[in-house]
C-alpha cells in the first residue's frame, strides 16, 4: 500500500513542470536603469544607518513620484510583508514578477524559439505620492517599469561624518 502511494506521488511530481529560476528568454539581459535603481536602493540602505531612511523621488513623463524603493522578494512565498497589526500585506510587484517568470517558462516549453519584444524590469515602490499638474494622489504600492524613469533624487540627503 505504501509503495503504491509513493509511486502515485512520484508520478504526480513528474507531471508538474519544474520552473527554472530565470526563464531562458530573460537570461543575459541587464537594464542600466534598473541597475542604477538597485545601486540607489543600496545607497539608501547605507544612508539609513542612523535610523532615518530617505524616500526616493522619481521623475517620469507622467510626473513626480515619491516613495520608498523596495526590493523584489526572492520567492513568491515571501511576497508578503507583515504589518504592525500582524496582518499580511501582499507585495504585488514581487508576486507579479514571480508569476511572470513562471508563465514565461511555461511558454518557453511550448515555443522553443521564443524571443521577448521588451525586457523592461520593474521597480517596486510603497507608500507612494503621485504629483501631476498640481494634484497629489497616494497609493500604498506602485509598480513602475524601470525604463520610464527620467531622473531621480532623494527627499533628504544624509549628513555624512
């Protein structure tokens, strides 16, 4: 009986496709804008040593965006953050990134010569203020394609000793 159950489990596992970490169509690509935003994120963390984390200001064709730059979580299962109340809040940018990779991997199994039309990486912002034509709007999260950034700054510059 136990052998039959093990055989059944093995067959079920074989039937499920194994997803690669990075789909082949996305390998060997790098966006300088995304890399620059990653460098900015690392600097913000260094600046935040004294307990204050400056917010990032991004200029886009839409207008000015101000928020906290967030990293994409390493896995879909980790794509949640715990609020002070103990509730879990989904990190939509991380979730979309992982589902997109899974979908792309499935499509690559169907179409061997698949080539992406665009490969713009995304940026994740939380606690976002959008400024456009004198109007301000607040969003808890915003996912932005990195290629839409025209310029950036910080809301405050730290005092370096």
